[in-house]
């Protein structure tokens, strides 16, 4: 297999607690503890490779996403070994970046997003595992 490995799929939900049982039943995995990310305006939890994303307010980006589109796939995340180098490469190749510098994301990983305008309509998250 070539290319970047899939890290997870982010799903916007109105409530992690109300959605977790559905995903646990389908996937056969237990939902992780809920992690609060106030700087991003969300709470998150993982059920296997599905990241459940709950807005902390209706005015956050995920809150607006839910209001306009309803629950569903929010982003696709790929694992990279060097996020800064990947962002530099994508920028050089003309991709529109939401984050030009990595930021702290779920589970303490570094993350950055590529704008859907550059990817045919899909929000792409890049994730670098580790400290």
C-alpha cells in the first residue's frame, strides 16, 4: 500500500453520549473517555477509528456544521510522520491550508487541516502521532 495511512474519520454529532452506543454496537469497540478541546470548541471521543465530535456551542465551527448539514462525516484524517514538512510540501503544491502551523489536537497529537476547496470538497486532517 502506498500513500498516507488513514488515521480516523471524524463524525459530527450533537451528543457524544447519545451517539456512542450506536457506534459501539456497529463497530464492536468501546467508546473512549470524552476529551475536552475548548480551544477548538469541541469535545471528542473515539470508537475504534471513528472520532465523535460534539460542539461545545452552536457557534463553534462544528456547531455551525451540524446546523447547516446535520450529523455526519466531518473530515477524513491521515497519519503523517512529519507534519511540518507535509504542510510545507502541500503549500508549495498550491493546496489551501487552514493551519499553516501544527496545533495540538486530540490525544496530544499534532494536527493541521487542509481546506475542502483544495480537496474536492472534503476537509482533510493531517495527524502526527507522538509528543
